[in-house]
C-alpha cells in the first residue's frame, strides 16, 4: 500500500455540480453533490448515485486488458467471477466456519506439490497467501529461523541472503524488515540475472539461503536453478556449508511444469527447500492470491506456526495477514479443476506463442534490439537499436499510451543502468488479434518517432 501524508488535497474546483440525469433526476441534489475528498459527507446519497460518480472517476484508469506492464491476471471466465462474488464475504482465516474453502486450499497445496515433483507429498507443507510477495516473506523467514537454530548460544553473527540484483522488491523488503544482509549479485555484460558462479561467490557460513528466480520480472528469463543447486552442492562438499535454495517462481512456476517439463528447477533438486508462486499471475486468478510450499516439515520451523483458537475452532496458521477473503482461493481451485494439465498447457502455450509473435514483429521493424524473446515466461524486453538516435524507449512508451497501450519503459539496475528497455507481458486473454493490432499501431507510430510527418495534425 502507498503511504499518504494526510495533507489536504487541493480541490480542482470549489463547486462541482453534477448532471441531474446521473443523480436520479434530482436537480437539487445535483447542485450540491460532489464526491468527498478529505472527510465523510454529513448525509448518505442514493446507491445508484454513489455508484455512478465513482464509476465515472474510474474511467480515468487505463484499460486492464491493454496493460502490457503487469504480470497480474486481467481476464477470467464469467463462471469464475461468479464464484468469486459468491465467496467475497467469506473470511479465509475462519476455517471452522468455512470448512470447504479450507478444503479447497488444502487441495490446491496438494496439486502444487504434485506439479512441482515433491518427493513425499505427505511431508510437504504449504499455504495460500495474499500474493507471491507475502509468500516470499514467509519463505525467507523460514530460512532465517533455520539458520538461527544452527547458531551457538550468544552468537552475534549477522545472517545474509544471496540473490541477483534483478529480484522483485519484496526480497529487498524481506532483508530490510527482518534484518538480513542482502547480498546482490551484480549484473554484468549481457548476463542480466543470477548465475551459479556469482551466487556461490557471495555465500559464506552465515548465508541463510540463495534465491533463484524462475522468471525475472525485468526480462522474463529463467535463472539457471539446476546450475545454482549443483554449485551449492559442490560448495557444501568443500566447506560443509549446507545452504538451502529457494525458488521464487512467481511467474515461471506456473509456466515451466506445462511448457518445459524436462527443465529441472523444482523439488526434483534436493537443494530446493521451498518454492513460491503467484496464483494471480500465471496461476490465472484475479489478485490477490499466492502460494508457498516447503519440501518437508523440517524445512518450516515449528515455532513459526501458530495454533489459533478462533470462533470455536483451532487451526495452525503461518501468515503475515490474518483476515482476508476466500474468493481467490476458491477461484484458484476452480481454475485447477476447470483446466487440468492439458488446459493449462494450452493456455500457457498460447501466451508464449503470442509473445514470440510480438517479439518477432518488433524485431522486424529494424529499430529495436531484443533482450529476450518471450520463449520462457511469455514476457520480453527490447531496447532501441544502437543506430537509433532520434528517439528512446521512453518516447515509445509515451506514444503507445496515446493509443491506450500501457508498455513500461525502465532502466536496468546498477552496473547496467546504461540499458533502458521496454517490456511486454503477455497474459491469458491477450489474443493474437490484439497482438497484431499492437504491431500495427507501433508501425504507424514509428515514422513520427523517427522524424517523419507530424502526428499532431488534426485529421477528420
């Protein structure tokens, strides 16, 4: 959540009259009514009026389906939306009152354990969260507690966690909030994510774990999880340091099992202690739901799990949040039930096909250089070609927004701040037809960016 200063906003106008037709044809109400900005109004207003005015302000938001910036799901089937509406009032924490919602959560954990090749499904523990950020926090906390349990009494050693500088900000938050030293592998050359060599070089006896990302948010690429695991195995052989590996599979953990089944990144690797994913990304559910699983009960220290007595029931819980709606968990179960393995494979393959089609079309303009192609996570980054000097990626992003396309432009982290890119994320619901419309718009804008005829002239 953003923090707000509490400063009073400046009113754009002192009297914001409303359309009487939009306020139940009541001219007197229309003269007086304006949405509250800093304090509750004295009196209620009709529900339809409140809806209409809030609805109208939301027209200023971008269109979610044309948002190529976000990994978060922006389309679900009407049946899923109906189920979510039916469950919006169910409190996920109240497992005694809503036992079937709790059962759906348990089934989803079991399905993910199977999908990620848990060696002993009966030993796996896991839970839903509000998203992969909370899941990452819980996984990191478990790593720290396991490290702390190995320390001698009175130890003043400071724990550290190793990761690439391309990690999602939740890992930096984890290190800050839980007082763990973040050791970030620097980007160098065309290597834009963590490598096995860089990871091992940063480890020592106080490393609580290494975080590998299956699907970098910067460019959609998989980090070499198996190579990192093998390097940590070799490190243990040399030093005795048993450093667990956590896989942040926010996106890729719901892609690789279906499209890259031979890729070893999950619990098939003994070094992998835990995995998180976002149900609301390529788990194909509206926000917010995430999942975190540990390969065995020993990987999750018992003291972190609370046995809570709540509304007549007793339940174990491990979470940063307490009350939250059960709708997203129900929607996740619906999606697993609805699609099955073959359905997930088809949906994710379609997204990857569209991503590769888009990246190929963008490369064909001759004005851009691909950083990735969208052939892992269906997301890719691209920069302007070296010979292009008349515009940059920020100009492209700005002009695409005029047509409704939301495509972020950003600079890579330290050591590669010279590299500025655009990134496109393809999600379920972004069709080949929309991709072709995007390419047509891009090709229409490029002559103006390159110094062609002005795009500002008025045309009937």
